[in-house]
C-alpha cells in the first residue's frame, strides 16, 4: 500500500486511476483497505476543490421531471393533487 496525500490535481488524477484499479477488491484485503482510505482522501479533495451547491428543491424537481419526461399529473399519486401543491411549469 502506497498512500500519499492528495495535494495537486495530478495527485487527484492518480488517486482516481488507482481507485479504479482496486475498486472491486475483496473485502478485508490490503487493496480493500487502500480503497477505503483512498476513497476518503478523494472525497475530501473533491469537497474542497469541486464543491457543488445544493440545488433549489423546486428546480431539482423540475429538472428531474424534464429528464424523465414527466408532467405534473404524473406525480399526483406520489404527492397529491392541486391542493397545497404549487404549479411546476
């Protein structure tokens, strides 16, 4: 196991490459332990350098509906009818 801190974009790319190589390692093996540690380091680097803002909930619903080609009527069973539901256009 050769683990180093992820400090640069190059380190990050190398860590991703290594993670791809060991991703399916048998649980309990050295490679599995390495994947666990590497995963935490990759997550920390991504959180710091590739922060993604939380979307507005209504916008997230609109985008999902568009991607799934759904209309408002398709959601009635899941969230109810017009009462208490703001129109999503």
